[in-house]
C-alpha cells in the first residue's frame, strides 16, 4: 500500500494587499452580494469572473421555493459568462458572501462542490489555471487554481 497526500498551498491577504484588477474583482464580488435573491437562507453570495477579453461578469445566488431549482452565485456567473462570451477564457474568479446579519462573513467563503465542478470545466477550457479569490471580512484567500480546490476531480469519461 502506498500513502499519498494532497496539499493545498494558498495565500491569505489583507484587502489592502490587493491591487488593480484583483482589487476590482473582489470589490465586484462583494457588490454582487447585494443582488442575491436569498429569501430562504438570507445568505447572499456574489461572484465576479474576469474574462480574457477584459470583461468582468458578475453573478449572485438565486434561490427558489423548490430549493434545488435555485443556483449558487458562482454558477450563475460562470454560466452567464460562457453563454454571453463563449470565446473568452476565464482568468480569475472572486467569491464573497454576507451572512444572515447582513454583514460580510468573517472567514472567506468557499464554493460548494457542485460549483467547484462547474468552474473546473471552464478552467479546462481556458487551458491554464483560473485564480480563485475567496473573500472574507478581513482576509482574502488567493487559491492558485480551481483544480486545487477539487483534487482527484472527474474530468473525462
Ligand atoms: Zn455552489
């Protein structure tokens, strides 16, 4: 038997350590939380994706009374981005959330498993790592790629 280990290396940055496009992307993800439709969970999530054409596409969670019919911010953003700009490659994505008290959550928010799988598809289409920014109130985690959040992923059949 062989023991193996999966290690995730990432950076924890203060908000004022983000510059230019990174700062803008995080700000847009935070702004998108105010356009979430979350009457059931009251957990508002926003996502912003930087595309290779320079456009930043935003998404927010969209809940539904039939719970599984709704979708997360990350998937609302990535499906719209690829439907609107199918030729553009994903470069970076930022994800932010506000909790039931309306405040940005203290610990950086992470995408659910389904969103990791969906985002991975676009990272594969891009042919290079898509940087992921997980936004918290004080810290932003900079993750080097989507695949690093979904080791041993299902990628082909
Ligand atoms: Zn999700």
